[in-house]
C-alpha cells in the first residue's frame, strides 16, 4: 500500500476520527473565543484589534506576516485560528487606558 493510501486509511480509523474531532473542537472553540474577545473589546471601547502571534520560532509562514497588524473595529479581519494548531489571537487596541481592566 502507498503512503497516501495509509494516510487515508488512518483518518478512517477510530484514532483518526477522534483526532479529527479533537482538531475540529479546538478550532471551533478558538474561533468562538476570538469572536467573543472582539465583541467584548468593542463593548469596552476598543478602537481596534491587533493580530498577535506567539512570536517564537514555531510561528509559521501563514501567520507570521500578520503579527502586529492592526484592524479598526468593524474592519474585515482574518479568522483566527488560521489553521490547525494555530496559536494566534487578537488583542484590543485602546484609545486611552481603561480603568479597572487588566
């Protein structure tokens, strides 16, 4: 059997299906988290959002160009996570320091 055939067979096994479900769950949870961060930041007066990576050697070519890029509230932003095992997030940009926020 070819390597490609073995890969296809793996994803049809219980282990492969569990791994796919885990990856899907991770991505869905992360997308929801980032959407909530965006809405919460907007509600607390953020003027924009900043795309952040872990800024370490494991950051890949998909995410690295976006590190530090700023978007105004309501402007189109890339969906985070951008890929499986993505570790990126958005952080709020504030016009002035917000009292009581950490």
